[in-house]
C-alpha cells in the first residue's frame, strides 16, 4: 500500500467500528443505552436550532435517538447507502417504504413468491388504498418488460426468495427500468449486506427484517430501510416512520448493534453448515428435491455466484414421502426446532405453506410449481455433524 494512503476497511472492521464512532460517554467501549423518551434543551434558542435541524441534537425518541442513529449509520455503511431508517419490525420497514413510494392510482409489481406478510400487504392492503398490485415471475426478465407501464412505480422482490430460494437478477431489472420513474425495492434479509449489496447492483431501497441475521440471536424485533438518496431518507424517517409510529426501541437498537459486530463471521459459519446440509439432503434417497443456490445442480447457481458473495444459509426441500410421513419426520427431530423466523444460532425448521406462507392457496402453489409439503430450514451454528445426525435419525423413522 502506498505510504500515507488510507486503505478501505473490510466488512468486519466496518461492522464493528463503522467509519470511526469517536469517543463514547465515560470512555465506554460500547455505547450506553439511551432509554429516554424525550431530551431536554438548554434554552429556547437551542430548541429552535434542534427543531430546524441546525444542530444534531435530539428531541424525542420517536424521531431520533443516539442508539438508533448509530445503528442507522452503520447499516448505511454496510449496505453502501447514503443513510437508513430503523423501524420496530421488518414489516414496519416494508409497509412504510411502500406507502412512501406509492399513491392511489399507482401500481406495484412484486415477485410471485414472497414472505407471507409481505404478500398480504401487496395483495390485500395496498389495493384497499387504490394501489394496483400484480405478481409476476421476476426471474423472467422478458415477461417483466411486457408489463412495464406509466403507472408502475415500484418493483419489489426478495432475493433469495422466501421460501423457494429463487435468485432474481437485480442488475438486469435495474437496467431494464433505467431512466423510468420506477423504484426497485429489494428485501435483503436472507443474504444480509455481508453476502449481497443490492444498492451496488442498481436497487433504490433495501429493506431488512433485522430480527433475523442482523440480530442473529432470536432475542429482538427490528427492521431497517437503506437508500441512496438523502432526501428520500429524510422523508421516510420524518413523514412516515415518525408519523406511523413504527419506531425501534433504543434497547433493541443496542442489541442489533451488538449482533452486527459478529455478522460476517456468523454468516460464514452459517453458510458453511448450510452447504454441508444441502449436500447431505441432495444425496439422500428419501429426499425429492433440494432448493439451495449453493448446489451446482441448482438452476440459479451461476446467477447467485455473480451477485452474491455466497449462497447463504437458507434452504428448502421436499421429501418423496407424502404429507403424513413428512409431518412424522418433523416431529421426530430432536435438536432442530420447529419454529418460524430464521437467522438464529439455533437450526430452525418450518412448513412455510402451513405457517408463515399459509395465505397461498393450493391453486397458487400449483401455478408456482411448489408443494405444500415444502420444508424450510434456517441452518444454525451448531456443529454440522450434529445437525446432519438429527436429520438422519428423523429420516430413518419414515
């Protein structure tokens, strides 16, 4: 490195230190938790400067708080955005972003496979406010091109998709709508900024359920939206987050900051374990199909390699047996827990279309080529031999 030249810091360093957080109160290594609803002013002049944004002081935690700002700045750094807005949950982030970008008469196109609550917002809630919604297979770029229109304002998708693990080409969609008044919103929950940075590929807004990998410990609810434009972030924060009231608690922000410090090393181990589990399931005689972009046989393998640092730690699979045998398999698991959510240290399994995605009908699933007996695994941080041993003994019993 050239003498005196500042080297760009790596992901893990930035996740721990940000861009230089400065001295903390009482020389603490970690920021204290600012559990206060309101902040005081020295005098009226100080109050006026704060309300008019002439200084960076705080008014009320629903609008801003030191813990929230630290989290928002760090997430913007990690995602490559100009700034971000923290929310109470991932769904608060997603719904607020939708309402900030859409008005009656506008249209949103979403990928046909989404997390259940996101699917319901797009299918039922937005149309109730005069916003048209349409679901497409966004892995087929040519089909999307045929549905572009003047009233289309938002294209929304998850990649990898939940729970089908389809990979959507972010750059191809960004190139397709370039110079059009259309915003691309990407849910990056499965990949995290450690494995994928949608803003670098042309997306306008990135959303997360911070409850998942960003936290990593299953002990906090939170959401975040990151964007490229400062004016948009200011609007999202002060016209939508504060007015809708989906504010993140300072304690939860503190927990998320703690989780971010180990995000990189956790994701490496998560996906290392997931690759081993996927290979085991793909070779098992009782398994019909495995959906995991890390497998060479997966149709999205090359696309995933081109836009992701790694395939992540989520996988889905179907057994050859019928639904009753599949239920028996789940009930026989001992260490692996049956639960919704994902990204925790523990390995979790669920039936999406009986649990988180239960609003998809059997007809919907047939059209999508998916089965109601699809199982989704969030591969945890246990010793991978123990994860596989638990799967093996459960499969042996059906």
